C-alpha cells in the first residue's frame, strides 16, 4: 500500500502570522521523506484561513528542492480556477526539475466563496473542468495544447520546456460526487476521496469510477485513494482526546468553508448531488455528524490505525492511504510526533500490503 501526506495549510493557530505558519507547514512537508511516505500532496485553496495554498505547484517546487525521492502530488489543481495552458507549462517545468517525481491530481472545487472571489460562475464549473482536463492531459503527452471550447479557446501551442516523460499512471482526480466519479474514470485518473461516512456509503461512487475507467481504457482500474484526517499516539486515551478536539474542529471548518448546512448546492447547476450529503448532515444533526466523522477516520494508536485500515480494505479492496496530520490549530510539535510515529510503526506494516487493481465491489 502506498502512503501520502496532504498539505492543508490551515491557520487556526491563535496569534500565528500566516508567513510563520507557512514555514512550519513546509517543515512538516519536507519531513515526510525522512518518515518514509511515498507522496507529499498539496491542496489548492484561496482567500480563507481554512486552507491557504493558492499555488500548489509552487509549494511542491520548494519540497522538490529539499527532497530527492518522494513523489510530489497536486491534490488537486482546481481546473476552473486555472488557465489550462498555464497549468500544462507549470507541470512540465516542475516535472523536469524533479526528474519525473510529479503526480498530477485535478479537482473541480466546491466552495462558493472561492468561485465568487475569482468572479467565476459556479454553475460553469463542470463545463470548465470537463473542457480543461483533456486539454491538459493531451498537452502533457504530445507537448502541444489546443482547444476549441467555449471557456478555453486555445490555438495550437507548443509547451516549453517540452514534457520529458508520459504522465500515464501519474494522473489522479478528486471525486466526491456521483457526477465526478465517471468523469475522473474516463480521463484515466485514479480516484481520490475523503471518507466522511462509513466506507460502505462510498463504495457506489468508487464503483462508478471503476466502471468508467474500464469502459474508457480497458483493463481494471488502479487502487483508489482514501484521504483521512489522522492523529496517532501510543496512548489510546490521548489519541481519543486529540481526535475529539482537533479532528472534530477540522470537520467544523469544512462545514463552514463549504457552507454545507446552508445547502445551496441543491440549487447550483452541476452540484445538485451534494444535496444528499447535506440531507445526511441535517438528519443526523451537527453533533452526531461530528461524532460520525471522527469515528470514520483512521486515527488512534498505531495498532488502532492498522485495524481501521484493514477493515476498510476488506470492504473497498486495496487502496492508497493519504492523510492530513496538521489542521485545526493542532500544535506543530504534536503533528510532528504523530507523523514520526506513523512513519515508524504504521507505514512499514502497510507497505507490505497489496496494491492490486481495483475490482468492483458492489
């Protein structure tokens, strides 16, 4: 099983300047190589303390210069917020700098406040995503980008520096809705998702991705990627206490940033399926939703984490495990201890687990 660490850059630290937070977070990101992680990922978010990584390729370039082995993943480039030709150029440049360690992940974006600040109609998100994604993938394979769509009309232009190697097998896509999963599969991307409920509720979406991947590319899809909000401590009581405080705090920030309790997605073209998640939250109530979210994350002692991952694997099949370890104002020394403990006692065990192709479950 492959492992990854997702940079979030959430500044919920009281009195900490953003610039100082960025430096602390970058130290953790660089430490992932020493701790034995396979990939360090970077989110893309704007304009809010929830997550402040406006250019994830820039952040990954810093990590690339400080490391030599670990893969570098965009988790993800939000395509509607970026011009395809600039994305293709930046990817080709960084891939040359890091000798092919770059992994390209894409997403559609979900926060109304980010779309509004960019001046982009959120109802155009799906169209922009579906137009930009194949343009960039094709550019990375051929060295030329072109398009005749309504959002990104692009004359045929050469990408320089030229892409030096294929990105096949290095394409990922975030899919958190039944609408996104088939699109990610048809592009040949490995699906990434954040477990919010018990894993059985995520299986139908994963199977939609698997079916689309096979229909478009033949064979069997690769293992999907599950991204947990994680904390690890040898003391089970301490791990429980930290989870109840910081993982629950992170989930509250998710509800606030994406305005899930406002339920505006129901009436937003291209996001209607997120209404089901809002319905689940409202039916359960905020307190129960927090409890459910914490319980469904792979967190606890090293053995508790291993047990949770193995139980998930029995339902989902083999998967890649990514995790966030710094969030909600957790002291950086605690995040580092958690990372080092996972590197010492969890990653060596899961590295021996399989990475079999992703077969349909349901």
